């Protein structure tokens, strides 16, 4: 790090264009300095036997700064001795270091070097036990910091590739014959664990309005009001907005914003951009073609720094006496002997709390009652609630939070995404508690905006702001009349300045009062690092929903702000998306929920075991494959069918909960047109024309039987197939209301009938990421009454997991051989000979 700065100094002596400016921007006291130092420290092997000391020094700012200062001084003196620089004391790098050393922030950090007492004497553990726990924390923090850096590098590289990508125009037959229809652009990118469709091109800005926090909400549409291409973009995602040239490549600097919403018509997207008065680029958005690119999570410096800071806080303060979450930290990083000691000395307790009439047991099954009772135990530092599909996880969390609040406790509720947080806000809005949603106004759903901190502050300060604006207007009028009197004008300007300060002070006080009095505060995991939340008194309980979708470092941000924590989710459904193979194999994809569930012989976890969504023919497959046979079906749904609805005709299809529509004929031939095709746009995605036709036929059959289109969902793991299916169904008026989505985007939702197009059909038996058991678990368990899978059984059965799925359908449902382009009816052909699976 010092060498880079010294080398940049030499370059400045030789040429004007050097890296010094970039290095200068990266320099800063405290956390910024420590984070930037990590790649250099990790490149040097630690001395044997001194690993623990080195790990502690690697995150200790005063130590790092002193070493850096000595190293830079020695290097600059060597350069002066070689006559490469005139006077090392007058170099910009040394002057930058001195400015840093004299800054108020540096002095404040340097003074706070005393190490408070650790849990030795607090929890009563012996000193060698505390040191062993601290060593595990150090190892974990160091390892995770390395993985975060590796993943961030991968995300930065991917984001840069996406921003620089030139789209490929894909003319359809209709477009070739219709010059009025615009060319659709698809951006080529690599395919990782899932398809990353993060770019939309050929957009036009059509209107703008003002949203929460003064953000500009700009509505973009595809030329000609055609549908947006399949995309993984969702509300709250950070994006880069740029004007693009005729090829679709970015032609201006990036305007950073957030996706506000995707239009219900599928043709528009609204992006929240910061107010840019007088910015010519902003005004030109309304006269040019525009492209929108998603910015990956860790590619955002704030997200990365907050994850790193959480690990540093865990390492430095996890076992300190004043840390409110010390029991959580000791539980997660202690061994079995430590946990037994804490339990024997009544410092932790794993038993269920007495409900004593607090809960109406009529509305909750035994597993739900157990989860609520465990969550109410104030001596239980950690509770993991695994909620398989349809088991009522969100309802359990709602009841648990409601009871905790009634007992006078304060709760912090977080989730990895804004959508998940807003869902919790919506669920908690009727429990009678004082709840506040903290976060960027542009990333908060309009349906819960009334609970946002910005809206509450504006409401409370409405009269004050009105009076403020009146006084400011009067002072400005007075100022315009006395510009010639310098002393009087100066006095009025001073009054205006004081008025502005009073407004800011009032806003700070109001924010503090609102958050301090809130019974439930909600934010994303990353948002919980906001100073407004961190400066509050410790929360009695931290609840993290959808925790299986969050990387572990992000979970420590809210956990360190509370006395105990509850994490809810399902590690058998979709996991965090990790781009770097090295970070993936290093364990970054393993969530806190998954890791904690396996600790201490499973004492930290409980599982909801009765599902209230699916017909048992569907649920029994998920139970056997994913949940060790523990997931049972409620009698209220175990046998329900599409034909149970009074408006649905009782046909063989509506009375069938599981259906395989096989494109492979009984004697081995594949139906014509049912081969997989690689997307010619170079996206790496696949589509299957024949399967799309069969899906449309099955949608017809369901609708003609009386199933409402809004009750039908079509899924595919491939975005190219999703686009093809949307185009086909758009042409059919009676199919209006049928939703088409990727499997990943439909997690957390459900429908009466689900049709899944598997797409893959090849001689090699390659199934791609269809073989991800968690993804298929999500796909199948979205259905309440009917699942239809369209696939080539010969290809799919090369994967043993998928082969077991098809065998389950054969035993508990129906199998039909189908061909595209038929009348919509299916012949009663024989079941295929599926491969035997052990």
C-alpha cells in the first residue's frame, strides 16, 4: 500500500497522468483505511504461531497506521537517496499522510485504543475458554473478509462487463416484416449458478414525478409500448441509467438510482434518481434511447464496507462486557462444553416459555406453538425457525413479534431485500404496535410508505416546516430590500443561516424521538448499519426474515444491535447468489441460518412441520426429498383439487394434482420441434419452441375447464423461454391474467395451478441448473392444487434427483405423451419407462 503511493509519486515526477489521484481518494481514517489495507496484508503469509496476534493487528487502525507511516517514510527516503524525488518531506504522499494524521477523525479513533473487559468475568467462562472463542471469531472474521473481497472483485468485474457490453439486436419474424416495431436488444453475459438478466435497453423516458425524499421518479417504456424483456430487476435494486447509442452501448456517464417499480402492464419500469438541477444529462433522458444496468450488491461500496465493518465489530466487540449481544456471540462461537457451562449456570435456557393463555392455540399447530414459545424465552440467545413452503412462517413471526411487543420489548426486524422488509411491514401494520420502516424512500414500496421514517417525520414537522418556509420567505424579502446596507444584509444572512440550522436540528431531534419511541423498527440487513439505528439503545429482540437468502456477514449487522435474535427462513429453498466460484467454494453462500441450525446438536433450531398450501401428492415429494419426511399436510388441503371450485368442471386434468407432459414418445423418439435451442442473442439462455406450444395447449385446457387465468402461473428457469412463453400467451385474449415468471422470481408466492417448462432436451443429458434441488423445490411447491411439468424425460432423467421427481409423478399423478400443435387434448398413452433410481 505504501509502495503503491510511493510509485505514484515517481509517476507524477515523470508524467501528469498517474494513479495518485485515485489512491488519494481511497485514503481515509478508520474503517476506510483498514478495509483498503486488507488485500495487501492478505498477500503476506502470517508467521507460524502468531496467527491470532496478526489477525488482531490486521484490524487495529492505530497499529496499521503506525506501520504504514514508517514504511512510507523509509520508501520515500530511499527514493530521495536515488535522486528520484527532491525532498521526501515535500512529496504529496507524505503531506497527505500528515493531513490524515492531524484530522479530527484520526485523533478520535487513535484515542479509543483501550480494550474493555471481555466476557471473562461477565459470562463467567474461564479465561482460556474466552480466548478460544475469540480465536474462532478472529479466524471467522478473517476468512469472511477474504471471501467478501473476492466476491466484490468478481461483482465489480461482472458489473463493468455488463456496463461495457454492446447489445445484440434480435429481429423476430414479425419485426422483419413490420418496420414499425422496434428492435429488441439483449445483452450478452456469462451464465453462473443462475441466469443474470440485469440489463434493459432501448427504453424511452416518458414522464417524471417527485417521490419520497425529493427523488425524481422517471418512467421508462420500451419503444412502441412492447413488453420489457425478462429481467431479474426488482424494486429496490441499485441501477445505472445511461443514454445509449444506436448499438445500445452506454454513451454517457452513469446516473445511479434505484428501481422504484415495474409496471403492471409489463411494459414500463420506474427508476428513482437523485435530484440533479441543471444536469444536462438528466434533461437529455427524454429525447434519447436509454439503457438500465443493475449494479451488483457488493459492487456498491457502501454495502461492501458495511459487511466488512460488521465483521470488524464482531471481532473487536463481540466478547466485550458492554456488548448487548454477547450471549449470541458466545453461543455461535462457543463449543459444546461452553454451551453446557452457560446452561448449567442459568445464563442461557433452551426451554419453551410458558404461554399461559397468551396464544389462541386453536389457530396454531403444535410446531407453530413450539416456535412461538421458544421465541418468547428471554434467556434463549438464538432461535432458528425453519419454515418449509406453506407452513405459515410469516404468520408465526407476526404473532411472535406482537406478543413480544405486548410484553414491553423493542424489536428490530430485518430481511436481506427491501421487498421482504416491506412484506413484513404490511403484515405487522395491524398488530397495534408503533412501527417505523427505515430506509431509502426510493426503495420502499408505496403500499407501506405511510410507515416510512421520512413520511412520519414530514407529517410531524408539517406545521413547523410551514412556519419555517414563511420565516425564510420573509427574511429573503427583507434581504432584497437592503442589499446596499452591507451590515444589515450580513445580519439577515446570519439569521437565514441560523434558521437553516434550527430546521436541521429539529429534524434530527424528531428522527431520534420517532425511533426511540418505536416498538418495532424495520430495515434491510445492510440498512441496519445506518447511524440512526446504531445510535439507539440495544433492542430486546432482533428478527431476521428470509435469512437463508442472506450472506452471513450481513446478518451480523442487525444481530450485534440486540440482546437475542430469531432467524427465520428455509435453507432448502434459494440461497444467496454468489458470482465468484472461489467465494462459493469458500463458504460465502452458507447462510447464518444454515450454519447455526447445525450447531450444538441442533438445539438452536426448530422446524414448522405442517403445510397448509399443497395437495399431499405435491407436498409428499418435497417432504421426502428435502425435509427428511417431516413435512406433513394439513387435512384441510391434503386432497384439495382444482375441480373443488364450483366454477371449475371436473375433468381428468382438474382432478389431477400431478401431471407430467412428456415430449419423449413411448418408444424413444422426441416430439417434433421439442429440441432445446440456444438463445441466438448470446445470453447463454435456452428456449424450446415445442414445449412453449404444449404449455399454451395446457393453459387452454385449464381455462376451458373453468380455471381462472389469474390462478395459473407458468414458470421456467430460463429467461429466453419466459420471454417466448409471454409472447405466445400475449397473443391469446382468454389467457390475459396468466403470469409467466422465472422460478427464482416467484419464490415466496403461490398459485392454484403451476405449469413448469423445463426446456432442456439434448443427447448429452445436460440439465444445467435444473439439477439444483433447492430451485426445483421452489418451483414445485408454489402450487396449491395442480402441477404440470413439461419436459423431455430422457434428458431430465440423467439427473438422479430429477429422475426421482418424475418417478414420484408417475406413482402419484399421471404421465401423458404430448406433441406440440395439437388441439389441446391429450391421448391416454402409456406411461414412459423411466430409469430406475436407487
